[in-house]
C-alpha cells in the first residue's frame, strides 16, 4: 500500500477514495466553468507553494518555478483574481506563533502540533482523540486566505461574500474534504456586508473571447460527468442558511494539468502573470520543516523584538523522517530553550504517537506526506530526487520568510484575530 492510499484510508473511507480519484474533477469542472461564466460571481483562485514547483515536470521543465504560468492560465480562463496562498500561510504562522507562546507561558496544551495537514488532523481525530486539544486552533492557509477574501477583501471591493467563489489550487487530495468543514457564520459576515447590488456588478464583468473559447472546450467535457458525480453530491457540505463554506473547490496539481490539456494549451501559449494583491512570505510551508521554521522564527521575533539569526533553526535541510532540535529561546527564568521536531510520512507518525515519543517536545510539525506538501498526493510522481529538486526550487531566493513583516496580514490579525482561529 503506498502513502497515497494510506493517507486516504486513514482519513476517509474507501468510497471517498474512489470519488476523489474518479469523480471530483469532472464534478468540479462543471461547477468552475459555470461560476466563471456567471456575471454575478467573482471567481478567486489561491495558489499554494507546492504546485508551482511540480507543474514543470508535466511539461519537461522540471527545474522551474512556474507560478507565473499558473496565474497566467487562470487569468486566461477568465478568473477575476489570483492570490498566493502564502498570504494565508503568513496568517497561519502569525496565529500559531502567538498561540504557541501562550501555551509555553501557561505550560498548557504542550506539545503543540500544526493544524495545516488535514490528513494528520483526521488521524488524530480518529485514533488519538485525547490529543485533539494539542492541535493548533489556527486556521489552515487556504481557510485563512478564504476568510480574508470573504470578509475584508469583499468589503474593500464592494462584494458580497456569497457572490465570491474560491478555488484553492493545492498539492493535496485531503484538502477536498477539509473544505467541507470550513465555514464562516453569516452573522460574522454581516459585519462586512456591503449591500452591493449584484445587478450593477454583473455589468462590470466581461469575459474575453479567448476565455470563452477555452471555457467552451472545457464545457464539452461536461457530458462525461459520471455516476460518481451524483455520489459526490451526497457528501456535499451540510450547509444551512446561517453559514457559508469558506473555500468552494479544490484543484490538485494533476487536475490543473488536466485542465490545461483539455484547453489544448502548451506552456508557451500561456502568458506570465503576477498574482493580484495578496502575496506572502511563508512559501516554506510547502516543504517538510518549513512550517516549523516559520513559526519558530516568528516566535523569536515576538519574544526578543529582533530578527532571528539565520542559524536559529536550520531544520529544512534535514531529510530524516524525524528531526529534532533544541532552540535557544527564553520563555521564563526557568525555561531558556524549547525542544521542537518535525516528522513526516504517516507510517512514521503512527510509530511516533504509539511510542509516545511526542511527549519529549514543545512543538512538533507533522506532515503526512514524505517531503511535506511538495510530496502531496495530488502531485506527480514523488521519488526522492524529484522531491529534492522541488525543495531547492521552492526555497531558492527565499531569504525572507518572515510573516510578521507582512503588514497586511499583521494588521488583519491585530484587528480580527478571532477570524484566524477555529472555534
Ligand atoms: S502533507 Fe500531504 S496530506 Fe498533509 S497537507 Fe500537505 S499534501 Fe496534504
């Protein structure tokens, strides 16, 4: 059994595995095309760090970061805004850094585990219920950026949250089920309501002839919708009028390639475009050790008011499945350092928890996929050399990884920290 099936079996039941592989993308394709064509709907795509360093492998360009092509493709389709999910990762970093310091200072809920890997969170919920309080309350990066988009961004652009459709491009099949349980209450949204008249708004949206041509090509494949789509509808989120789903759809890297192929495009046909106004620093979230590094660097800054030294936590270069390190960080007179670790791969995680090794640490970054999200189940082949290549491309030029320097994210956290955590 490979990691893909291990993750899906641990997290969901086998019927859902079949749906993810056989049905989701066609069902989503129908919905995505109709939302882009709907003049009342503003369509937003958020792009996670891992797909941009794997996309090239499908097009014989394995050593390139193709984020600009990803943005360009969605713009060609007629998507209204494309944001970098690293902005959401900045919000997760800031939220987890504050939460972790609070837990350290009160000596409660330790060790803390990251919340951003839905397969791991589901594993804890299913097999170690007593450790649920140890998982961070911070929203995941895709939930953070979706919350920001449907509240502050919507208000700034005179949009209603219910008229925004968010597609998250991720390396992760487990995210397809994560989004079914991520909601925002209508009473919270009402504070950001703009009372925008959607009839007026519809006059502003213009779909170019090129976009129409591509959407037409995609529409032809709607006829292929299989019985699986009907089954999928049965596990749609259980929504009521008092809440709306945050992220509306998830596309994996493999599904992005499927879309590009259905449109009969080569990479050269796609323009290079930059993300719209939301970008972030925490790109390292895409590789094992990156979440831990981002959080500890930001904790250091919060405690000392100084930038962290470059060698404070150089754990990203460690390729072992379990890496542990002691970080000099003064929490109190008695506690002058913290012990942290990263672990990856569900098989190793099982051993780590059953043996109770986790009790030795203050914080543990847990990623279900070997290599972290760059080795996600929605990515192409994940051999060791490929993972190493993706990691080097991802971390190239990433000297800045400092979420607290993201002024938009920090101001949002300070004003709306209650939106950054799950209840
Ligand atoms: S480590 Fe794997 S399962 Fe976890 S969020 Fe990343 S891609 Fe998804």
